[in-house]
């Protein structure tokens, strides 16, 4: 599996912020921004610690022993009031770790077989600090659970931080979100490594300003969105995933970024089948960019969705969707990937679709490929469906369906295109409101025979862009 290091991450973040500032994104009021927006920063020294220079906190319900400075126990709370490193172990059946350091302090919490349940709020609450770093000690198995209702309803996560929050280590963290979310940062959120098992009644992981995942294993079961970043201000609300293993079952979206969602690598098994008709597997408000990875996606709405562009460079995709397999409001570019859409209403839909290479298999009940600006017009709206290479197979079912449909032009410059249609009904292999052009380097088949059709019928007006933020 490919691994990108901090320099790549920093470069990608700079690109994300630039892109978000360049594009116009709808702004709405936000009422839950407690601190100033946070800019991504990370260094390997963040996750280093000296075992000889720590404050030890041993939990045993009311018998809590603190060895060292910077922390005190009182009334079921371990209060940390200065920067430093704190190694914690043991069980607290009804209590909380409260961080009240200064805004210049960095606090490191080493979780070493910790089991904490809180009956009034978050199990770990970071009220003030410059930065909080949680390190899962090697081979440790840690459990955190919150209350079903909070004394302070402004808080909403088992781990809740008003400061930048980062995770690392070679242990396991089990988080139960009984009230709302599992892990919440009101600023930036970074995962460097570790194993995370999260069960939440709302969102699983939420980094407001940004969410960066460098590696790790994530098993998330959520009634809301599984992973999200949702700051609506320009330059924020983005997600960057360098690599990792993700197993997600969500009633909301699987991975959702208000602005950009960029994935460099990883293994993703995401199931978003629920009663919510808007649940999407991968969703971006601006750019959805995938460089590589393995994706098994199931969703009631679009499996891949962007309110702007989708860029797929490489990767292996298996998609089942009750709506579109891949949908962008503006443009989809596929450079080279193996994409199998096992079921969909429409397979691949955007105003501008370009396939440069790869192996694409689509099963659809409406249009296999649909280039449309969503106006529903019967005239040429300027949409473009372009195939430059690769092997494409489309299998359609229904009475009035089109394998490749454009409200503008269809241009097939190269590649092998296999279009399989029902033998009855008003279906078209190629249907365009503009022109259909097939180049000398392209081979197009309709139901196993060389395509000999004309410019097609009236063109699919296309549904208005489905979904949204």
C-alpha cells in the first residue's frame, strides 16, 4: 500500500486551501465555531514521548492516584491544568478527564489500557489548550463511553475538544457515543495511526476545520455520518486521507467533506443503506479526488458525489447504488481505473464526462452514462461525453433507456465500447442532442454488433442534479 509522508500531506493541504478559496462555495451561518479556525500543522515529534518524564495517573474508580505534576483528581474528574505528558491507565466507571490548560500549552495523553465511562458528558473533554495529542500505547486496549444525556448540551462527543486534536499510537481505542458523536474536534483533527472502533448514535468522527488521516484502521457504525468535516468557511471543511483501512456502516454519509475530499490510497468498505434517501458513500461539496485505493461502496443515494468535480486517477471500485454510481454537478474525469457499477439508476452522470483509460463496467436502469447540465431541456445544452480510451461495457435494463446519453455531444476518440440494450422499447445505444462522433481508433458495439446507428434520438433531458450538501 502506498504511503505518503508529511511533506506530501502539507503540499496537499496547501492545494486544498487554494482550491477552496478559488472556487465559490455557498456560505451559511455557523453557530458552533468556538475558536478561531485552525490551519493544518503536524510534525513527527508530536507523537514522541519520554516514558521517564510523565505524570502517571492510575484509575481505580474513586481511588485515583496521580504521580507527578499538572493533574489533580476531585469529584470524579481528573483535571489537567498544564502542558505536559500524562500516562493514564485503569478504570473509571463514572468520571471524566478534563483538560483546562492554557492556550499556549500542548497536552499529550498516553492511554494505556484505559476504561472510562461518564454519566454526565464526554469521557474526555478538552476545554482549553493549544493542542491535545492522544497516543494509544502499544498493545493497549482502551474504552471510552459517554452519557446518554449531557449536563452541558453544547458538547456532543465522547471525546470532545475545543482545540486541535491529534491521535497516534499502536493501540486500540473503542469509543461509544451514546449521546451524539464519537470523536469531535471543533478545530482540526488528525489521525496518524492506531486502531479505532466507534459506535455512535450520530456522527462517528468529526473534525470541523479539517480532518487528516495518515494511516490507521477504522471500524465505524454510526446513525449519522461516519466521517465528516463541516466548516463552511472558505479554505476549511476538507478531508485528506493518505491511507488506511475503513469499514463503515452508516445511516448518513460514509465520508463527507464540506469542501474537498482527497484520497491518495486506502481500503474502503462503506455501506450507507438506510431509510435516509440522501445517504452517500463518498461526498464532497467541492472537489472529490481519488488517486488510488480499493473501494467497495453501497449507498441509497450516489456512491460518489461532488457538488463540483470528481477526478479519479487510479483505483479499484465496486459500486452498488439506488441512485447514481458516480455523480458530479460539473465534471467527471477518469484517467485510469477499474470501475464496476453493479447496480444503479444512472451509472455515471455529470455535465462534462471524460474517460481517458481504464476498465469500466456499468449496470443501470436509466442511463449508463449521462452528460447533462440538469436543465431538462430537449435542445443542446453544451454537455460533453468524451471517451479517449479504455474498455467500457454498459448493460442496460428497462424499456426506455440509453447506454450513453448526452444533452450535448458524444465523442468517442478511442477505446472499446460495448453497449448492451433491451431488445424491446425505445432504448438507444448512443443518444445525443448535439453531435455523435466516433473516431477511427474507436470500436463501438451495440448488442455485440458494430454500431451503425445515426445521431440518436432526442437526447435524455436528464434529471436535475440529485443530492446536494
